[in-house]
C-alpha cells in the first residue's frame, strides 16, 4: 500500500525521516507553465522525470535515484504520482504519494497553494 502524504505534512515528514528525495512526474510543459517545487529550500533534492512521456520511466528513475532513498512522488493532483509510486514500489523503492500534488486536488491545497517553496 502506498503511503499518502498531504502537502501540509511534508515539512514534518522530512524533519522526522532521513534519505528523502522529491520526484516530480509531471510533464515538462507543466514544469515550465505552472512552476516547479524548490525542495532544496527544505533540505532535499528534487528529480524531474515525467511518467507520461517516458516509456522507460522506471529505468530513468533507476539511473538517477538510489534505492536507499525514500521518494516523495508528486504530480499535479495526485493521480499520476500514485501510479508512479506503485511502479517504483514494485521495483523495491520506498515511494510515497503526495496526495494533493503540486496544484491541489479539490480537498487539499497542494504544494504550491500550501506555500511550499517553488521556482
């Protein structure tokens, strides 16, 4: 089962856990038009690997992210990221879904609207 983490819980989760990275699986168009998370301000590294335009998504992640890391996976509203987190978990990663994504999901505000750092 994939752990669901709201944007409002991210800072606390990072403070209580080690070896965390952020993986944004949105498209390049979304990164450029809507914005990008700036997790460096939270003390963690961000990776940008799109799930929808990369047929080798898991292989691309394997090249960039070590399995010792916990991965917080994010998309726009939490739909694509839960799929990505499941694919990664199937490969032996510890992957969690940011349930309200970058933009929010109608119930929770999302990374950007909650006021987490962006570029």
